């Protein structure tokens, strides 16, 4: 039984955990305002002091932003992608507590564009598998991913269910494993074509990763 000073401590942590779960599940989306502190304290049946302790914990965890005079808002999701090893981007997000949903937008064998052929050390007339996916987490579509695989490594990939299987897993199952990678990141403005795959309007900032 929790008594004395331990009771409010346990209560605010329970509230913080419940709100964090609702944010990660997409009940409250990034940029959305939470109900007022008075409404939340009434809903949870606690004092404003206890509720503010819970919000302070969520703020320390980077899940919310408290803006004086405006209210409390869900913070944009903070992501960490480990570059020291080659692994699935979706697996990295899941390890951080995000529920990731993958939609396969397109999958087809095409002639490799010159830039891609050069990166894959393929011939100018070689073909490859183009796999296009959209990743949604925290209740919104946030990652548009296009992957190219040389035809010599793509045998069997056309039948893989990439909504549940990572490209790394599928390649490894076919005897192909990655040993090293090069990555570049550059800022861009989200145009109409990219916005079609995100839950954001054109004109916002995005990061393009190769």
C-alpha cells in the first residue's frame, strides 16, 4: 500500500506514463495542444501540483513543450539513428518506443538511374529493384524511403512482405549482408511531390538522406 509522501509521487508518475503512452499511440499528435492543466487535473482526479509534476517529467523526456501563455503542446518526435552499425531504420524507431507502420508505395524492376548505378558500381544499362515505402509513427506519416537494389541481389525480393520485413532482413535471408555504408544528409524544402507522402503541407523543411 502506498501512503504518505509516496502516494502523490506514484500518482504523477502514473499520469506521466499514461500521457506518454497516448502521445506515442498518436492520440495526441506532434504540434497538437494537450487539454488545459485544469481539465487534465480534473480528468485524472489530482491537484494541479500533482498534474504539473507529471507534465514536468514529460517535458524532461522531450515529449511535450510548455509554451507560456499558450499551453502545452506535443513536441515533434526526436529520433536517433545509429550510424555505427547497419540495421533497419524501423527497428531503431521501435527500440525507441515508437510504433512504426510501413506502407509499400511501389516495387518494380527498372533501369538504374545514372546516379544510382554509380553508387552501386553497376553498369550504365543495368537494372535493379526500386522499393518505395512510407513510414508512419507517432500517428503521422513522416518518412518517405526509396531503396534501390542491384538486380543480381534482388532475387526473391519481389515477393517479400515489406510491411513487416526490413530490407536488411530480406537481403540477409538471400545471403547478402551489408559490410559498410556511406551516408549524406542535406536540407531541402518539402515540395508537392514529397508532401504527398507526408502529413505536412508543402513548403516545410525536410532532411534528405542518401
